[in-house]
């Protein structure tokens, strides 16, 4: 439910421009991708984990990625990063001096059903750091994503303080009174989340509009090859497709898989097209199982749990359960429980997990299974993020332009770095952002359509 308090009118974005967004707690980039698909320019992102930051940089090479702790990040530093990202993206345009949207999903382990739900988990306070940045940066709109556990009574005081401060800062707020499920937004995975939206304009953000489309695991996996046919995938996450698999990919029938495979456009997609090679399968490093494990998997029916490992076997003609992320190295580096493939006697690959999350096949993750599955499981499904972004565009009264010119992805070395290697590399790449070779291409991709409206 949205409050109906009267606030001063905030000028709308020119309906031919692309609104500017910053993504904090960005991870690999699920929110960033969904907002870009809706028509936002995500010019800066903040991510504490260096491996995730490097992956975000690979997929969003025009975005100024800061590998920093949000708790120690000032609004001025974040705005400076946004300005640098904007100038790298549009070198011929004047920086407007503000951002339209602040988006982010603060770490949710303290609220999550998969964790201990500790009220004093210090990560819970990152929610209030998101609120602090909204108060100080004063974006026109914001999107705050978290797990459904945030609505539990034990977190009432923290949640209520956050919402109170946002309203005092002049925002209409919606989405605080219930949860949503990604199943209702064209994602073949049950994933309950809280999406809190806010706007400083006269218009309160509407709730997300569900999709009537239901996707099954079978539809999501259509066209993906069996990794067992590729010896190279025992030591790497990518391989050139066999001709038979490439032909089978071209014959994908259902729209969901066709769109993720790049065979047809996502309706209304306004993201920058990426250069990628569809003859290469990525994110598909094989997991080697012991013969006894394979035997147990073989005796497990789809839609049931294997008794010893407690791994769930995916159904073919239904959705997936929630994909989980495991823990980072600071919490013991526990591997996420990966579902068993519905037909083959093995756990799913990162690419298959990405299909269950709504990521296009051009989007890549870290080349190790641990990091790759962690990045998928920690992220917001892009179709769900896109639905939130579209709601905020309505509040902004904005109709962004679509982009035509495609861009290259980052260097694949970004996907192979350890935590120690990743941070200096990400920071070095960010420092060179205004001088990147894509500057003219970016400027040509979205020609100047007039002055933005100032605050």
C-alpha cells in the first residue's frame, strides 16, 4: 500500500531521455540488467566482493564499478562515480548533477530463511546505509529489494525505521505490506521477495504488474547442450558448440528460451545489445560425481529430494525451487545446494541456473562453479528487476529511448580472477573509464535528445 501524503512536485524526466541510475550492493548485476532492459542507464555500481565486482564490470563495461563497502561510502563519492560513469558513456553531454534512481538489494542473509535470521547480524544495518544514501543523494525514485524474511515481526523495528526515514525524506513509499513471487513475473523459479519502491514526485509508484506467463524448467533449459558431451568443460566453463548442438539451439521453440538464447528480442527490451558468440557455450563447467552419487541421483524422482545429499531434483513440467547462493569466504565458503538436473544424473550448471533466473545467454559469471552459482543465487532475477523498473518509469512519467548500436563485453580475464586479484583490476579499469574505446560508440548509440530537467 502506498501512503497518500502530499509532497512537493519533482520535475519529470524528459520522456525521450534515459534516466540515470546507481546500483549499490550490485553483485553480478541482476538489478542492473533489469533496469537497463527497462531503459535506465546504470552509470555506477558499488559491490563489496571483488569477484562479483569484476563480473559486473565484464557484463557492464560502460558502468563505473566501485569495489567498496557501502557502509564507508559517502554520497559525494557515489555521485562523483556516477558523474565519471556518465561522462564515459556520453562524453559530449553535460552531467546533469543528479541521478534519477538509486537501486539496490542489501545483503539479506540476516533476514533469509536460508540463514540464521539473527536480529543483531551486522549486515542487517546495511539496509539503513541504503536509506542513508537515498536521504543524501535524493534520487527521484528508489528500488529496495530484499527477501520476504524482512517482513517478519522480529525485524519490525529495523524495517519501520527505514520506511519512516524514507517518508520523512519526502518519498511516497509502496511495497512495504507484502511479498511477491518471481514466478508471477515470467521467471521459472519460486522466489519470494520484498520490493519497496519510492518516489519524490506527486505520483506514488504502482505495484509491480505480474505476467500471466508460466515457464517450466523444461522450457527454460530448451536448446542447452549436455555438458557431458564436452571434455573441455571438465577444466573450463566454455567450449565451442558441436554442430549438432548449434543446430538444435537454432530450433528452440518456446519464446522464453528463444529470447534468452538471443534468437528473438525480449519484448520492450531497451538495453544495449551485446556482441557475443552464440557458437560458444559458457557457464557450463562440469561437476564430477562419484559413481555412488550418480546412482543415488538416478533413483531420485523429479520433484523429490535425494535422501543423503538432501538435494532437490528439478521437475520437468514445473518451476524450480529457490536457487540458493551458499556463503562467501567470510562465512566459511559453503557451497550452495545445487539442484539435480531433471533428466541427467548430475547437478545443474551455472548456465542452467542462469536460465532459471532469467539471464540471457550472453551474460557471463565467474568461471568457477562456486563463485558462478553464488552470483546467480545472490542476484535479483532480471525479469523481476525489469518489472520494478517499469513501475518506477511510470512514476517518473518517462518513456526511454531504445538503443541500436551494440557494445562489446569486457575482457574474459575479469571472470577468472581470485578475490585478491580482482580488486586492484576492477579499480584500475574504473580509473580508465572515461578513456575507453567505446565512448564514441556509446554517444552514437543514443543521440542527444535535449536538455534534462534540473531539480
